[in-house]
C-alpha cells in the first residue's frame, strides 16, 4: 500500500467512503508499513530531510539493500567510503563523480566533472580514469604514489601551441630531495642566501631540509671552491667570473617525518612489501589505462 497525498476539500463538500478511506484510513496504515509522504518516490530512492519539517527523495543516490548507487554507479556498502565537505565547508561537487574504497587501496576515484572543485582525502588514492583536463585542482593530504607522471602544457612556442602538447617527466629518486640553483658574479669570494634566491622567508631552507650538498661550475672552467652551511652558499674563485651553483638537500618537514613510507630516521624506504592480497597493480592495468 502506497501513501497518497490527501485531497483538498471545501467547506460543506461531501466526503465519500472512498475519500475517507484513502485520506484518513489507508495513509496512516501505509506510513506505519514504511511508506513515506513523498509523491512519486521510486524503488531504492534515498530519503533525506530537505528542511526541519519536510522529507525529500534523491534518485541520484539510491540503496538497494546491498549496494549504494551514486549516479548509476554501484559499489558494495561494505567497501563504500565516506565523502565529506572540505575544510572550508564547501561540498564536493562534480558531475560524473563516483568513488569507493577498500582495504587495499583506500579511497578510489573513477572520474571527475569539469568544474574546478577539488577533493581532499586522507587515505591513499587510486585513479582509475583520467582526471579531467582544464584548471581542475587536486589536493591530497598524505602521500601520492604513482606508476609514472609528467607535466602537460601547451607548447610554449606560439606557432606550435595550437597543435603540439609538451610533456616533461618528473625528476624522481630514492630520496625526498629538493633542488635549489642560481648564478653569481664572483670576484674572489661570495656568499649567497638560498632563502633569498628561492624567495623564501629567512630560515625556511634550514627548517625544511637536511644533508645539503653543493656543486659549482665556473663559466670559464676555472677552479671553484663551494660550501653550503646554514642555508648559505659560500663560493671562492681564483679567476673572477660567473659561477653557476646547485644545492640538493633532503626534506625533513613534519609531513615527511609522519609518512608511512619512511623509516625511524625520516628517510624514504624505497622497497615496501605489498599489502596482503595485493596483485601486481601496474602491469595488469597497462592494457586498460590510457596514459595522457
């Protein structure tokens, strides 16, 4: 028995037995049996409070007793992850968004819309489809692991920008290294603040890094002596000229030290055991993944 919205009657109108049974008798029975006072509800629709006194239904989010179905895409309730608002209170809004989670991968994203909204997740993420092109921002609180990666931009030459894309691969290695570089005219000695060259607040380099190393090269191939200490690069030359320098240092900030991928000293452990039940994740997906 379904709930039927009561009919409106004018004063003095005749109330028949059929009207009385529908409005007064059957509706309370239907409500007691589980029907809701919402017109045109469909099977599996999710009911929510649309105000302090009213209910409404959503056909985009459904529950069939076993699975949640969002926008037509279903994942079992035992593996469905929660989706919340971001820190600013704005809800995640995206067409063709569908997500799920499991013990192996954490939160999984199967697609985004074309808006500039972004989602923040605290668990590992597996992308099973391309994040849309455009100006979409994608922020992750935690570590991002990937099979490969590159930047993708319009070609910087105007004559090629309409027809050619430019890719550069990420620079990767078994350490959380940061690179700082610059050039200086040196007469005999020079001191250079890495923070100043990198446009950082004084003290940032020292707080952010450890174990810095420096390399230097004289434009004329003359000998150069270089040292880096407390965020300062010291250069000494016999022949005045332009000196190029490069500093590589390892991150030691709180995010790195709290990562599950580092050892007790805060250094990356490159070889990690697979989770129980984890198959070879990348090779088996090469046939289905369309890399950008």
